[in-house]
C-alpha cells in the first residue's frame, strides 16, 4: 500500500444507516393518508370475495385464459383493452407527478400503504417513538420478548393473509380457501402465497424506506417529470432562517431569529429520515407528515402556518403558480383521448368472435349434381356469460347453401368449432369470390358478428 492509498477508505454501494423511529403525527394530510390506507386495503382484501353473475367479480383466470372484471369477461382476443389500461395508468402517473410531485408515493403506493399498516401495528404493540427506542436499547426480558414476539406474529399473519389474497385474484378465492382447509394446495398456489407473503413481511416490516431509496426506480427518474410549477413539499428558508430555540413569549425579530425553532420534529416524523430543511431530496415520498407537525408547532408558538408546505418553485420565487401549462394540457388531452377510446371500445365491444377458415387439403370439390363445394371450419368464441343459439345467413353467393355437422349453438364463455360445407351452382361464376356469413343470436338480435372467406370455383368452363 502506498502512502497515497493509506488515506483512502472503502465505501460500500449501500450505506449502512441507523434504524428510523418515525414519530406519530396527526393532521389533515395524515387523515387523508389514513383514509387512503383503509380504502385501498379494503379494496384489496375484500374485492376477491365479491361475487357477480355466478363468478368472482375480479378474477384473472390464467389457466382458462379469462379475465373477469365485474360484469365484463375479457379473453386473450381482448388483450388490447388491458394493454390500453396499462398505458392509461402509466400516463396518469406522469400527469399526477407533473402536477403534484410524488403524490402516488405518499398516498397510494403499495409499499407505502403496507408499511403504514405495519407501522401502526408496531406502534400499537411497542408504543410511540421514544418507547420503541427505549425498548430496543433495553436488555432482553419478559416484556421485551412478549412485545417483540407479538409484533412479529401479527406481521407474519398480515403477510400470510396478503399472500393468500393476492393468489385469490388468480385462483378463485373460495376454492383457494377450500384447498387450504383440506390441505390440497397445489405447488403454484403454495409458492406464490409464500413468496408474496414473505415479500410483504420483509418490505413493509424491515426494509421500509430502503425500498424507496435503493430499490424503487421511480425515485430516481421522478425529477425528469418535475418542472418549476410542480407541487413539492418545501421549507421556507427566508421565513425560517436563522433557526434557533426560544420561549413562546420571545419575539424572534428581537433575537434575530426566523420562525423555525429547530425542534427537529419534522425529521422525527419523516418515515425516510430526511431533513426537509435541507431542500427537496429524492428520498422524500411526499407523505406531508412534516407539514402537519410543523403547522402544529407554529400554532403552539403563535406563528403563521406554512413554514413547511406544498408549494412550487415558481411560487417561491415569483409568488405565482401556473397550473395550466403546456405539459399539463398535453397530458390531459392524451389521457382524455385514451380513456374515451378505451370506454368506447368496451361499450361497442361485441362479446362474440367468428372466424371462417378454408380446408387447405382441397381447393374445391365438384359434386355429382354439378355443384361446387368448399369445406370450412367455423370457429366461434362466445365471450358472453350466457349460452346462445345462433342463426347463420350466407351472403354474396347466389344459390349457395350450407351443410353443417351439428347445431349452431355456443355455450357461455366457450369456443366451439363447426365443419361447414358450402355448396353453390357452377353457374355463379369462375375463379374465386369473397363470401360472408352473418351470425346472429336468436335470443339477442343485436348480438351479431360477420365472418368472411374465399369461395373457389373452376377457372374455366360451365
């Protein structure tokens, strides 16, 4: 080792940090977070149990290749609707990020939601910040063992229920529960229940802010979606500095102090452990806990609220904010167009598909009575939740008739194939022409599909 190298230190890729003990805070933004928490968790845990039209209301049945979304049943042929929905979700994230920063991270991200729930359990069993710190520093005794064990038990239980519910979106949850009670779980269900349950337990119970800081890519590229009119959480340096402790009765102007009393409560309530007074940082998830606690401190001191607040860079420098700016208008127009196209597509979607495929073994057959016969396979996909008996009409082929191998009927949510022999007089022409089949449900006249194919005739002679 050279003299130059002796002064160097090894630096790891991930810095080891002290455990964060976030302090409990109440306020309008935390009330909104709690409302969001219970609504999102309620939807996640309860939706799989909702039944509709004899099916689970929300079920992604991958083996059967069917996706049940309330009254709607989507097949692989409808993949475009799911793809469009994902595009809408992605563009919505861009839109709301440009408008209000990391609103998704602070109020709706699954990592945030489950971490908040796990922290509530931890706080309920071990106490608030000071009690948790004291408990962790204390030697192991009966009280510490009971509290730590109880917390781990509840965390594991929540993880197990979460893993079970997650799999219940892909395997009917009532059947899944029956498999558990009869010890007949398959390897697929067992693996994903354990995997997702363990991921919930580890991410929300232990990793917490580390997921946001080191694993989530959104924190890294969010700044590319920010501009000077994006809402961010910011500390007012001009008003707050110089910071310093004082009594409530003291006049900060006489002491040469700003409004910040340097209580550090904004740091103590932060779930990622940052100091917002150092400016906007990528670790900030915009949970607004620092705003709520700072407003409470300002109230106690008799100062004006808003030392830490939602604001924009333009508002800080020019005292104005531009909500309707080109970026927001473009995002809004694109979102509106995509949502309208998605809604129109679903509203006008016909829950039946038909495909007419020629028999490739023979171009045509000439029958003893002089007629020409072409053989086809008709495939009908019934995406409706009801059985249908069908009528079929042949067009564009004068004198043509159809001979089928069975009755034209399709069960609900199934695919049926029929062998069709279409015959026509040789006098209808030469070569080939396009024919169309018009297929209509007998019990639902507006349920109609068309299928077309080529009908081949001799190229010469009559």
